[in-house]
C-alpha cells in the first residue's frame, strides 16, 4: 500500500462520518427539530470537514517535503491550499 493510500483511509473515514452527520442534519430540518440542535449538529459537520481538509493538506505537505509525486507543489501552493480551509 502506498503512503498516499494509507493517508487516504483516515480522510475517507472522516468524510463518511461527516456525510452521516449531514444526513442527520437534513433529517432534523425535515422533521422540524429545534434550531439550536440543528445548528449544533451542523457545526459538528463543519468541523469534521475541516479536519478532513487539514489531513489532506498535511499529507500533501509531507509528500512534497519528501519529494514524492509527479509534480511537487511549491511552498506557496501548499500555503494557498492550507489557507483556503481557514
């Protein structure tokens, strides 16, 4: 298994968890649940997506620093990706 594939497993797990949470938020809205409960769950979805994004960027930085990959990213490109999550 390649490093990229190993790093993808936790990212996919986080994204699947976020997908389930988002489905829960949709169901909450459809059933007319309390606004505060909906917002709390929506915030959890947002955090899960942010963490997945940070994990992807961190993996990319490790690969870039190690010189792996076909077209290595510059430091500016990595910084731009990272800041796009902020």
